[in-house]
């Protein structure tokens, strides 16, 4: 028991599949589409239906190392939470098996492109790193007082939306 809630152990695997190829970036302003696959291998009897929450985060992080000093700055670019449901609403108790939850999340058109950069300043004796990373994270927890957890994440690339080609005479 944890803080008045019973914690049940189950054996499950969670996976995120993206509709577009992982080698291509999703253009900001479009929808990120895919599916969450939950494979329940074994679970306690009478496990209530589970709620799957998909969280999209975009984070900008900069780090400067100079001698023994380190400066780190982070900023969230976007956070979106989506509760997933299967087409048949996944009602009742969960039995061992595979469950698929499709999703479509609109990406803001103002998102910057994914990037990673590392620079070494040999003359100054310092190093800097910066990155813009987007992740999908899933968390599964059933309704009510029973808590069963599973988590998985997937990094994906975003390309900035193209600028409008407006010509001024």
C-alpha cells in the first residue's frame, strides 16, 4: 500500500509507433500521428480499465562548462497531454493481450527545429552544449484506487515550419 492506494504489479510492455518514418522530421504545424501499443503479459485478477496518458514535451537546454564552473539553462517549448482511448473504449477489466491506442497530436507551427550542438573552446578552456529535443512519454494508470504503472518514451525530430514567401514590390 502506498499513501492509501494499493499498488499492483503487472507484467506489461508499452511501445510508441509513429506513423511517419523515424528518419524524417515532423514539420511544425502538422499533426504527429501514431499509436501506443500496450501488451499485457500478466496482471492481477479484476484489474480495472487503464487510462493511458500521452505527454508531448519540447525542451531547450544549454550548458556551459568553464573550468570547475557549470551553467545550465532549460526552457520548456511545449507541453501537451492527451488521454488515449481505443475505438472500443477499452471498457471493463483488462485481460492479458495487446491493446492499441491511435493518436493524433497537433504540433504548434512556431516550434523550432530539433538540434544538438557541442562546441569545444580550446583556447578558453571551456565547452558548450545546446539541444532542442522533443519527446513523447506514456504513462499508464488505472482509474480508481488501484495504481499500476508502466512508462515508455520516444524521441522524435521536428522541422520548423517554412516561412511564407512574401515579396514586397
